[in-house]
C-alpha cells in the first residue's frame, strides 16, 4: 500500500466515523425529546422511532444509518432531514413535544401487551 492509498483510506475512515457519530447524535437527541426506538421493527436499514403523544403529527420516524431522518406518519410537509441539514433538524426538534409521564408509561404498557 503506497502513501496515497493509505491517506485515502484514513480519509474514508474519518468520513465514515463522522457519519456514524452524526447518526448516533441524532438518535440521542430524538430519545431525549421522547421518541422511543424500536429495534425489533421491520428491517429497513433504519431504526424505527415512536413518539408516545397520540396527537403529534410526526409520531413515527425512521433514522437511517446515514443520519437521514424521515417521518412515516405524515410526509405531506416534507419532514425529511439529511445528515448535513443540522439547522432544519434542530428546528424540528424544538417543535417536538415532550411527552408526559402518563404518555411515556402508556407506550411502555402497550408495547408489553403487543409483544
């Protein structure tokens, strides 16, 4: 392996690490806003996230490995955030309601009865 190949490989690994870090950061931020990951959902190369507030428009999201976030609940308003659209994603997060204790525990109970 020559020097150019080595530099290219290191550069590629750094980009992969940055993409993975951005995806994990988004997962953490969404969970802090009340979204609950469902790791047993349909295998779509993404993590399914559910918000327990019934009246919230974007109660079901997909977080893709690339960091892309899409809403499966309501696609009419273009709720889709690419990894580099940090400002738009942060604006979306500000609009996400924090679920009450009752909403959080109700979702947990409904998951137990479905499983």
